């Protein structure tokens, strides 16, 4: 588990170099992922992100592998709820929160076949990459792509507190590069902001 907001800590902990032009190299930041213990696929997500497919993620990845796809397209969604979900034993968060809106920046290249992609080169925020190796991109229809569900808007109190924490925790590199500035915008959102978001939402869980 890595905290990609605090690059200085990552560099120290992994004893590696971070190049803002090339991203994480397979020989440093992600080198621990490329091992013989990894089955073909590597999925890179934040703690509040989930991969989802109506047929099951494992089944979809097996299909992609059979088709020779190494870098599938994804459909990204920001998930929305006016209240923070309560833990229910045996249930996943997407069993309770099913509404979300399409968000292009959430369509991340963060599922890849490590036996074919030799260097994913994820860029800041993982919103895009410079993959190397046998790069074969997916061509699925939108309704058959892997979905990345970002459970981002889970009530006013949660969003405000999380945004304030993340904004105050931004590293020097983030501040210098202008990354994460949206956290400041979300420190003081109101209930009517959720009403606006929900107007653009649809059920993304089948």
C-alpha cells in the first residue's frame, strides 16, 4: 500500500527515484509488483476505488487475456451518496451505493497484464501512462468495459473532512505542480452540491 500523495515518503521507503517526466519505472516504484508471484494482471487503485464488471472482474480479465489484450480500456465513475454508508457484514460498498456519474479523468490505465507490459509508466494521479512492451489496447463497447468506481462523494461531512485532510497533506511536488487543487474546492461543499451531482447520476451497478 503506497501513499501517492506523499512522494517524498515513497522515495525514502522504496529507495527509488521519481522522474516527473517518465513516472514510476518498473525497476523502482513498482518493481515489487513484477515478480513471479504475480499472476498476469496488476490492478492499481486508491483505497476508495474498486474495479467492477457485471460478469465479475476475474472473468473479464480472463476473457481479455484470451483475446491477447494487455491494456484494457476502462470506464470511470464518481459514486455519490448523500450519507456515508454503514458497514454491513457480507456486503460490499457497491451493494449499497449504486449511483454515479461518468468522469473521464477516472478512466485510468490501471489494469494491465504484467507479462506483456514491461513498464507501465503511470503518470501523476495515474490518469494516463506511457506503457512499454507488448501494448495491446482493448476495444470493448462502453457497456462491456471494466469500470473503475471512485467512492468519492459520500456525504457532506465525509467529503469536507477528507478534502481538508488531503489538502493539508499535499506534498511539495503536488503543490509546485498544481496537483490536488480540487481538494481546496471540496473543503466547504454544501448539501445542494450533492443535489446537483445526483441529477447527473445513473445506476452503474448491474
